[in-house]
């Protein structure tokens, strides 16, 4: 399944709860997308999230239902790291 990096900008600091995350995951499952992990900016107003999804429209649909922003979706084609060149 394709992988995507999603950039999200929040108006206020992001404050996650267990119930909130469970709800996000439930809706994501219904839309066929999987949240793998996220990086949170130091000011807690921006995230960069790695997702697996069939297409960007599924990500946007899940985000609308979760009432969370989607500022950019970038499909990634592979991974690289320093160990690959050692």
C-alpha cells in the first residue's frame, strides 16, 4: 500500500488524549488508512505524519471526519538512511 507524509498545521497547540487517538484510529480504519507515526513540532502546532493509504482522497476523507487539517500530502517512493551507505 502506498505511503504518504502529511503536513498538518494547527491553530492551537495539539493536545492528544487516549480517547481522541482511539477515535482517530477508528475513523481511519473505516476509511482504509493507517496512521504509522508522527513528528510533533516543538511548539506543538505542526505535525508531519506517516500514513499508509490507498490514495490521498482516503486521507482527506479521514481528516475531514476527524476534524483535523491536511495542508500537504506527499507520496513517498522509498526510504533512505545513512546505514545504506556504510
